[in-house]
C-alpha cells in the first residue's frame, strides 16, 4: 500500500477509523470522509500529513462528488475506495417503522455506496484500475426481525458489488465486499439495547475488535483476495481469518 491513495467513508469511528489507521500504517495516503468533521479532523491529525479529512454525507451525491474531486486535486489518483459508511436505525418492525427513517437508511447504506462507486470509477478507469470494497453484512442475505431497513439496504449494496464487478472488471477495477460478522462498535451497543432478534443477545466479549476487519480490508487490496471478486469475503470463515493473519 506504500504511496497508494485510499478513500474511506464513515471514517470517524469503528471500522472506518480502524481502517484509516491500518492503511496508513502500511504506507497509504488516506482520505477520511464522514459527517462528523471534528472527529475525522482529529484522526487525520493523529495519522499525520499523509491524511486528509473531508466532511461528507454520502447520501448527498454532490458532497461525494466534491470530496472525491478534492482527493484528486491533492493526491492525483485514487487506488482504493472503502464504502464503510452505514447506519442501522430504525430498529423497528415493518408495521411500526417510520417511512422517512426507513428511507434514510437506504439513502446512506445503498445510495451512499452507489455515490462512492460512481464518483471514483472515472479516475480508476483513467489510471488503469483500482479496488472498491463495500463493508457488507450477513444481513445482506439473512432477514432479521426489526432490521428490514438495514437488511434491504445491505442486500442492495451486495447487488451493487456484483453489478460493479460485472461492468468494471474489464476496466481493471476490482470490486468486492467484506462481511465482517459482529464487531465491537457503538452500533452493537444500540443493537444490544434494542433487545430485538438474536443479534441483541450476543455477549460483548464475543464480538470481534474493529482492528480485525480493518486488517482484512488491507489484505483484500492484494491478489490473495482475487478469488472473491464480485462477492463478499466473510470474516466468519476461519480460512479467511487465517489468510489475513488474525489467527494462527
């Protein structure tokens, strides 16, 4: 990753922040995108001069397009996009879900992924390739009570990964997803508090640390992950954990 340029959405905390540190540790230049401008500015300051922070709501195409233009103006290329920004709430059964809240999940988790892909593809095509990774979920293929908005958005994002691989693979762009399993982040605290569906019953100590998916994202940028192009890498798979170096 030495000298490569990596754009990470939802970089203010959790997997996104851990990924920013992991890519920077491997020598990458990182662009941190999130709505919490203060948090990503602090993280960029921690990482150093090879990091830039850009306040951005991925649900807004104009903001994403503008942020990517700023990355290109500073670094001149984009080698990796990590579509990590995502929300879970509302945790509500279909009959009780607020339509505006339900739609907002699609704006961020689904349209936000599309916005990121659309914004970086021209630059990646022009330079002869790149990697686009979307942080997926087991919820993309498994319905869970109270999570209709999240499950539908993640299923859609997985289809975007498949479609982008089909269309952009011939242009040298690698497209794949990471299904990390349950990760010890603030989202899991909200899930626990909801008490809805089996995921809320998982003990905190059974969640993996955010540094694990961060390391997996770095690994996925190399040829060892080429067998997963167009689909999700599952971090629940012990073989994947071993390949990434998370377990012996």
